[in-house]
């Protein structure tokens, strides 16, 4: 069997940890309270262990959050591609071009329901234009049929529309994809630039 080195020994193997422990020991011995070296080293080990544990938990939490964001982002990309595929057979040319120009960030958020298996909860962006929402609604039955035909032998998910809007912030997209009155930072800059261009120039006297 492989010999397992106790954590207390592993802690003192590192030069940095050993130096920090030495300085802490010296600082404590210069104080009024007296402690044994073994007590000080044990306290240092406990502090080091707690710091490493918190760092590990924080890293795992960040990793999980990144995985969730990536999963949602990938699904928005897939749904955009599917809607364009279905829309190429039924949408007018102008609506198809409008859909093709929409960024995946404009698609609804869809995530699994913890209480009901095989269910996607759909949350629409509150700032998305009514035109794009109408196009998506028109295409969804065709998208559902396409998914069902491709996954006949796999688990099927039911999409359930909720009355809760997406919590995502508004992305930088053209204002034609946003509800009237909603302007992104990018759109605001374009409007300000256009206003400057439209301002009458004073003629030099």
C-alpha cells in the first residue's frame, strides 16, 4: 500500500508555508501571551486548510456557473439555427432575412425544470421586439416537429412558456430587434452620432 503523508507533514513541506509559520511563530513569541510551537503550527495549518477549502469551493462554484452559462448559450445558438432552418420553408423573404440577422442572444432562455422531469422552462426577454417574438411563435410548432422527428428514440422535452421574463441584460443589438424605447449602449452611440451629423452647420461669416 502507498504510504499516505499526513496533511500536517505536507503543510510543512512547502518553503513558503514553512517561512510564513516561522514568522508568525516569532511574532507571537514577541507578544505577552506564550504558546508552544506545536500549538502555533497547528493553528497555522488550520488556517491554511480553511483558506484552501474556501478557494476550492469558490472555484467549483465558478466552474458550475460557467458551465450553466455555456449550456444556455449553446442552446440559444441551436434554437436560432433551427428556426432559420424551419423558416426558410415558410417565412417571407423579409421576415427570413430579419430572423437571420438576429443574434442568438435574442432567443429565449430555456432551462430544465427541477420539479418536473423532461421539461424546459421558457423565459422570453422582455426587451425583444414584438416582430421577432411573433416570428418565433409562428415557427415554434415546426421546430417542435423537427426536433421530435430527429429525437424519436431519445428523451423528449416539453417546452413550457412561463410568465417570468428572462433575467439577462439587454445585449448590444440593432434597435430594430428591440421593443420601441429600448436602446442598448451601442444603439445609443449610433443615435448620438446620427444626431451630430444631422445638426446644421453654422456658416462662417
